C-alpha cells in the first residue's frame, strides 16, 4: 500500500511495525554519512536488512518513507478525535508536529531541499495539511463539510507554512519550536483563527424532551 497524503484515515498509511520502523531508522543512519539527495532506496533497504520489493510494497520513494515517519501521528490523532479532541488544542498539535520535525532535523533538512515535483516532501506535506486541517475543522465543529472558501484559505495558509518550515529546518540557529509555533499561529488568516482556535461547538442533543 503506497502512502497517499490525500486520504483522511489512518488506514491510508501502512501500520507501524518493526519492518517499517526498520526502514525509517535505516534512513536516519544513512543520512549521517551522506546527503539526503545522494541516498538511494537500495542503500536504505540494505541498511534495514529487507529487499527493495518489500520497500516498494509500502512506499513509492524515500520521500514517502519520510512522510510516513512524520504524518502517521496526525492521521492516528484524527481517528481518535471523537474521544480526545477536546483536551488538545490546535496550537498543541502544531507544536507537537514541529517537535517531530526538530527531533529528525538532519533527515528533514535534506528532504526539504527538493521543493518541486508531485512526490517531493514539500508538496506531500501541502497535500497532507489540505486534507487534515479541514477534517479537523469538520470534526471539531460537528459539521458535515467545510465551505470552498475555507478550503481555499487552508491551501493558501498551508503552502506558506510549508515554505516557512523548510526555511526553519534549514536555519543554522533556528527559532525555538514554541516561538516558531506562535509565529505560525499569528500568521493565520482571521477566518481560520475563528475555526481552529475557538472552542468547539457542542453537538445538539438527541434526547427527546419529556
């Protein structure tokens, strides 16, 4: 199953397991000795101890592997939102995402250098945000869908955020994650602030009046 950023279920990502974590950890080890651009899938699978065929059963490219390593937590969170979303704010989610990037800085510095192409990490993260954020809004506010205007605002905002992420990761002395999170929230269009930062709307009760 290939990783796809436009599906909104954790089922669209390969489940975590020893084999897939082995690929991710192998990539982390290889990136210590050469640049991300120089790394091949063949080197990753040799380091992991699996075959190229096994790798391509799950991922299309090394960019898919990096994206899986980052995004599975976001999809898993959405799957469990009905139970726990009230205890986690959107700024909390942004900070956790930044901390995941920061923890793998050496890996993401290389992956973010490829800005163009449909399979680049930048474009994949844009598609990821465009899928996840409207779903977050929809679930948080108990709505059936989001408007076309909101969807366009999300794309506009996400594209800017991904560009800033790439610059932040590449900086020799980057802004602390929490301060950078605050910067990204400040840059959010006002209509999105109302949807992402306001309290969730309670769903109407289905209990019949006595």
